């Protein structure tokens, strides 16, 4: 063996292939786009070495108002254009990186790129969740690929493991903390005993929550991401509108107090399970045993637990957002596309298969935590137990705290596993019971 | 979009390519080999669909004594051969899967396969750690690839993330629990307060430790694995003999008691760091802060924390051994090879680069936990502090427990960061101090 040699991959392509440079066009120069531009230019040598051919950033599509941003001004002016046609007609663009975000015009841009025979790399969870199947089909028709590792979990490898490393497994389930904003808020509420509004404004001050945080708080962002992962894991399209989602704004400090008392943590979990020929996909707050792996993932960290029938439980954690981690995933996808281009491989397409049924939320079975205000009088618990029992729901445990001054007591019930529709029917029955003043909250329990 | 279609990858190759089947030859039908054979046959359809071409197990090389094992008898007799030449001369073998384990004859078999222009998939950490560079070079010369995802961390994706997903990062460090046997023993000692020998025999009874567990206990197994990961992460060859390794057998229940008292857990950690142009690679027991991620990884689970400059800390956990997880990684590599073969791509090779220097262990800087027996008399601590100070080692904290009946006291010292050679010099100085009866143990501290 020769000494003083290290191991760098390159493709043993013909010399002419080796010298062909791969051109990248970048769409968007926001916080993410600026960082992607930095990585593509400052690490060009390293990326080229790994791609087995020179990788060159050739053009950046920006909007007028971005031209004055520092990250745009840091780029040579000749690279920037506000004109869509000029961008797409730039000679030698092989790969289009879309990091504009949002559904439109990102979706149209991606389609235009694919139709023009260009590979697409995107960090856009919304476009991939909503239009991934169409884009993959379009890519196949045009002999190119579309890669979206950055669309879920920032720099954590998640898309590629499902496409390759876990391919021999039947995936039983995915259990994921994949929204940093909500995990930060829930961690703050748990640690500091604050109410939701306080924790939210703290997250906003620290830049972990947007001014309009609805997509994060309501579980919409997480529903895009779990739709993408479930589609990969179960090899059956899961549309984001098929994902049941419920947000975290209903949670109060009292729920966290009871959770701790009962040995649980509260997390916003994205769950995708395969049972028989049915798929279950949902995003909502859950009670998780305090000593479980996911219960201990705090702050803006993301964690994805994958249960494969061969691997058993495999987990992936890391920062799920931010410019640096996202640029890592985007650059890896660019290198993968470039390797592909340099090697002259034929292109991957997606073929038709069977679509699995999504189980309606009404049929989902979990245990429940229920916190309610009741009249402080004898026989109340019997009435509640009767209403639950009439709906086939068993009580696992009860906590009743001392009476408040207004003659209303608070009661917390942990149920045995129950079907969602039965639980909802019980809530409807509670409304007819004068002794039940209010169902303050309920949270599903995952064990 | 057509409905009732799901997303299955296939390569848009020419029809003739699509129909070409890929033949697999399996070497070894032990516990791992039997499971690999099961996956390759029972999941042939699923794997073929993902490989974009039929993947067929064509021959299995066994040794005489394996012919009677249930996993061998479960295979059609026509697939089995004890003859090496017959095996390699089987028509239509494109991929050789080596799961024999051990250095010889596995290394020779892999070389023979590569020279014959066959792709190699292996789970063999020892061969890859010791001879990976040579094998990669040989693969390149023959236009084929060698894949070894299963050599580290069982079913946890670890090799592929370094080869692809984290490629744009400068890897600052890897911190890994990558030996299930030792982690099980340490977890047992921590949880049950047992001594090493008791925990070991418990592990042996449960099948988590081999009858001759030396490779695991002495950190040799972990040193192979971290050599493989460090080579990938730093793109510079790290030979297993360059990895400092120290085992766990010196640890006693008293060390665990002090660790808990001081807020630490004890783990056998494999560490690879890049500082400047130097690489630091070592395997030894460490004190880890009890609330750190790796401190909470218990039992036979493996966990690898990768610190990338873009991603930040990304962690991967799962079962690091066992037939099922290993078969998952092997099958994924087989599919990757088959995709490659089906697409008619050019093959990846490894090109020369710069070899980085491995920092000698004597120059490594850590904090230290030291437990020693001392004479129970005035002025002892001053003498010890003087000996440490003379070697430029500062004391961060001291615990001195009550005197034992033999007039010997036990003292525990936590130092500030010190160079290994200074610490070893201090230990030599202690030997000259009559008041130091014995240095019972020392453990490096990672924070």
C-alpha cells in the first residue's frame, strides 16, 4: 500500500467526464439561501472533490427586495438576477436549488426546472408534501431527479435513510419530534412552569418562533414533514391533508403539573404507524413516559424514532432547522446530483404501486389523559365513570385535587386504550351531565 | 395525477437492463449469514423492486461443520457449497456478501471477489479497519465497489451518512458508544451496584458477551469501529493500531459510586476528534456528565454523536449488533450495489490525498478522576497536591472518605485538564511517595 495517501471518493469516469463541470442555479437568497450560497462557493473544492467533478454556482435568482440584503451583496453582482427567464436560460445550469420556501411560486419554479431537464434540490417541505408525487413523476419523465433531504429535520439525515439504509425493513412506525418551535415552547413550559403565552413570547424573542407562528403551533409544519416521511417509509403516498393535526395552544401549566405527577412528559409528536394494510398518521400533543427516549429531547432539537422490523428502534436527533444545518443537507443533495451527472448514470424514476388506506382519526386507539372541572358533590365520579363505561372506556387512574373556592373540583382521569370516536362520544355525553362543568383539556397518551 | 399509484423507485434503464438479474453469492451461514440468507430470499421481491432489477441469491459458501446448522438446512442444498472455487466460479455472481467475520480467510475472500470484478458487501469490521484502504484501491482498480455499512453499528446508518449526508461538513468530532457488550456491563454495574465480574457473567448468561470476551472488554472491537468511522469522517486513513484503547475491567463498583456522587456516568467511549491538522482517536472508559445524551444510552444500545460544523450535533442510536439489524445493513448495501449494476454507472474509486497526523496519546488533554488509597495521616493531601502541581496538574475537587480500619484512607481527586504524559509522570511520582498506598483507578473525564 502506498503511504501518505488518504481516501477520497471520486468516480472512475472517463477523463472527459471528470473535467465536465456541474452548474448550480440557486433560487432564493434569504437566510437559508445565503448560507447555501456561502457553502457552495467557500467549500467548492471540497464538494467538487466529493462530487468527482467541479461544482460551480452559476446563477442566483433573487427578488428585487433581496438585492440589498448582506448575503446578496456578498455575492458577485454578475451571479444575481431578478429575472426568471434569464435565470433559467443561464447556460450550463444542471442543478436547480430551490430554497425560497412556501408553496408558490416555488412549486412552479421546480416544475419549470424539471421540464427543462434540470435536477432539483429543495428544502421545501410544503411543496414536497403537497406535490411530491407529481414532481417525482415529472422528474422521471425528464430523466432527472428531485432531492429533498433538507425538507425534513434540517441537517439530520432522514430522507436518505428511508430511501436506502432502511430499505430492507418493513417500517412499523415513526415517532417524531420534528418541530423545533413547539418543542422549545413545551420544554420551557415543563421546565419553568410557565403558561403557553409566556413561553411563546419567549420563543419569539429568541427567534425560535415566527411573528405568525400558526403553522408551527397548530402542527401544520409537522404534518408536512410526517407526510413526507410516511410516504417514504410506507412506500405509499400520504397527502398532508390526510394527516390529523392538533396544536399545542390548549396546553396549560396544570397539564404539565399533572403530567409530571403521573410520570409523563408532554411533547408534540408526529406519528405514522403501519398496521396491516392501513396507515395511521397524526400530529398532536402526547403524554410520553418521562423515561422514554423522546421525552428527554428538549429545546429546539428534533428527534425521529424509526421502528423497523429488522433494525428495531433506530433514532436520529439533531437541530431540525436553521441555515447551517439546512445548508448541510442541501449541499449533500447537490453533491449526490453531481455524482449522478458526472457518472452518466441512468436516472431514477418512480413507478406505480398500491396506495394504502389511511385510517380515519375516529378509528385511532390511544389512552387518554382528561382534565375537567366538576361539581364538588357526592356521586360525581360515578356519573363520569358511567358515561365513560357506556362508551366502552375504562378508567386506569384518577386524581382529584382539593376543592377550589367556587365549589368546583378538578379531576384528572387516565383511561385505558379507547377509540377516538368513543372518546369524542363520551365528551358529548359529558356536556349533558350537569356535574361536569368543563372538560379543560385532554391529551392522548403514547406508551 | 393518476390515483392508486404509490412511489417506488426504479431506474429508468433500458428494458434489457431492467430484466438483467443481479446474482448474489453469500459467504458464511452463521447466525448473521443465516439471517442474511433469509432476508435475501424471503424479501427478494421487495429488494428487487428497490434495486430496479431482480436480486437473486445464487450460491452460499459454507464450511463443512455448518452444513448441519438449521439455517443451512433451511436453504436448498443446491445453493450450498463448501468448495471455494466452485463458489467463485458460480455463473452470474455479481455481488459477494462476506459475513464470515474475523480477519482470515475473510480478507483473502474479499480480495479474490474484487479481483474477479465482483462487488463486495461485508459486515467485517476487522477486515475493513485493517485492510479497508487496500480493498478500496483494489475495488477501484477492478471497477467495482466495496460496501461495509454493517461493519459499524449494526442496523444504524453510520457509514452512508459520512459518505453522503454529512459530506459538506468539517467533522469536529465523533463520540460513540459502539460496543454493546461493554455498555451492557457498565449499565448493569451502574444500575445494580455489582462488581465487574458479576456483571460480566450476567452478560454472558444473557448472550450479550462471548465466552472469550477479550476483544469487547479491552476496547479492541470499538477501536476497529472508530478507526472505520474516523477514516470516513476525516477523509484520512486511521489504522486500528493507531487507536489508543483501554478496557473496562479495571472499573469497580466504588468508581460508580463516586461517579454518581460527582454527577457523572461511566461509559466506554470511542472518541475521534480533529484539531487543526491532527487527529485524536482513542477508546477508553470516561466519566460523562450524567445529564448528557450519551450518559443516558444504556444496555446493548449503541449511540454515535457526530459534531459537524454545519449540522451541529447529530446523533444516531439503535441496536449495534445482532442478526436482524446486521441483515438490514447488509441488504441495503446489496440493493445499493444492485442499483449501481442495473444503472450501468461508472464505479466509485478512492483517490490519493493527504494523510493527517494522529496525535500521540501522551499529548492528549483531558480532565482525570483519580481514586487512590493513602496513608491516613496529616499532610498527605499536601504531598499529593505537590506531586500533581510539579507536573502542572491542577486539582478541581477532592473527596476524602472516612478511614478504613487498616489506617488507609481513600481519596478521590478530580483534576483540571492535563496532558496524558503529565498525568503518567504524576503517577510515577506517586509511586515514590510512601503516603500513597495505591492508585486504585483513574478515568478520563469528557465534558
